[in-house]
C-alpha cells in the first residue's frame, strides 16, 4: 500500500483518534460503563471514575476529624487516600460529594487530557503516537478517572510554554498536587536559574511538609498485576517463581545494565536517537524523568505509563539511531498494553511480557537520558555520540 503523504498524515491520524472516541462514547451510552470498557479489554468497576472516588469521600473523613490518608470510611471500599491532603480540600471546595459535580469535574479533565493527546498527534503525527494514545494504559487512566491525568495536562502545558518561569510555576503546582512531578524538572535545564529556583522551591515545600511524603507513600498499594516498578517486579517474581530478590539486587542489576549500555554507546559511538526539535527534547526529558523515578522508587499502576507518551515525539521523529528508537517504541507499546497481552496470553505470559517490556524500557530510557545530559555539558564533548550535532539539513548519521 502507498504510504500516507506527510502533509495529510496529521488529518488522517486525528480522524482515526476522534472516530475511536466517538464510537466508544456511543458504546458507553448504549452498553453502559462496565460492558463498554470490557469490550476494549479494560476491567471496570460499576462506579465510573473509581480512583477519584477516594477524593470524593475525603471531605466526609475531614468532617469527622479524621485524616483520609489514614482512615477514609466514606470510600466505597474504605480505601485510604494515597494523595496529598490538598485533594481533600479541593473536593470540599468543588463539592464533589455531589455526584453531578463529581462527574462533571472528572469528565472535564479527561477531556483536557484527550485534547493534549490530539495536540501531540497533530504536532508529531506517527502511528506510534496513535497507538500509544489508544493504548491500554491510556484507556485505563481514563476509566479510573485517575488524577494523574490532571498532572499530565499541567506538565504538558509547562513543557510547551515558551516562558521557562511559567513552566516552572506549573511544574511546582503539579508537584504540590502529587509530589512525583518534581522528577520532570530536567526540562527546565534550558535555564540554569529557573532550574535551581525550582529545586529550591520544591525542596523547601518537601522539608516544610515532610510528613506528607510518609503518609502518601504509606497508603500506596504494591501490586504485581498491571503495575510496574521495582516493588511490583519483586512481587511478580515471588508470585510466579517463589523467588524474592532484594531491592538492592534488582537495583544493582538495572544499574549494571545501564552502565553497560552507556559504555557500549560511548565506546563504539553507536548512533542514538536525536532530533533538532527542542520541544520534543523537553518532552522527552520530562517524561523519561518521571518514568525512571516512578519505576525506581515505587509500585505504579499502568495508568502512570501515560507519561511515556511524552517520550514518543523524540523517539519517533529522530533522524538517527532509528534501530534503538524503534526498539524502545516497541517496548513502550508492549508495556502499555498489559491488559491486552494478558487477555490474549494469560496472566503469566502476558504479565511476563509486560514486565520484560517495562524493564527494557527502563534501561533504554536511562541510557538515552544519561547520554542526552552528557551531550549538554562542555566538559563531556569528547564523549558525545556521533549524532550529537544536528543541523537543519539533518546530515546522515553513521550506522543509521
């Protein structure tokens, strides 16, 4: 089949995206919430936007003099709220106990997330981006109504803004809401003053409210199914192999793989993915920073893989290192579609494939991020890969 002309590609991809959205909305109206989601291999609760029900019930705990992060009796299944306390105050302000208000607020930020996805498809049109936007992790985040979608919107806006100071302000707001966005700060490296100012402000917040971290992380569940991260990997290995390697062993294994990968790329000057698009570069720095920190520090349900979407423009639009870029894009799609692979291959083989995809993605993104940061430093000019300097004419890259 002839390929789609480049000038028409955004229109075609957006047409597919909006067609899927329209058809699925029709399915929701005709079949109901649970049945519609099951048809796209996403397990659904009978209550729409189940994750945000934690926040909806939090004002009830506050009114009873309780901390919803420790005791949240108003929740449907009495789960503690694993978010900063600001979400409970927002729920009270927006009157989310009212079901109509709740559905409206969550639907609005779901729509904002979909708008960001449409912008990414328009700005960086590729089949990779379309498949990632419609992946299981993206649909899972929408079905749960998880507030990671709010963070995604704030982060996308922060990275896209021309003003580094405004971007830092939005990133600080996102950090106040969920803590982990602080690891996206690498995109602020375009201005050393802004980067240092953000670190100082975020550090001051964490020091002043350090008890927040303990309460939030203490409420985060560790899961082996449809989750990623070193704690999830340990738990998955125990469930299926009755082998429970320590965290230090797994960290040492991944650090060794990352060091070997960096050494191979530097020693043989292997072309790595690069692009002259500065926005794509900033998106990559933000998305990879969050993914690598999330994988290292905690167990994360698969909806947090939506932040890997931010890495795809850089990988998919690269003019060199295509082999490495394509490998990581495949790993991204494998990791993001654990629900699909599990439904096709079973819990063991589907889970194994997802864990392998996440592990390979973690190592690959870490190697690329390290090399990217090295290429920015004048002191490491001699170590820069062959593809470091890109001009508007995109000269051929050796080995690509």
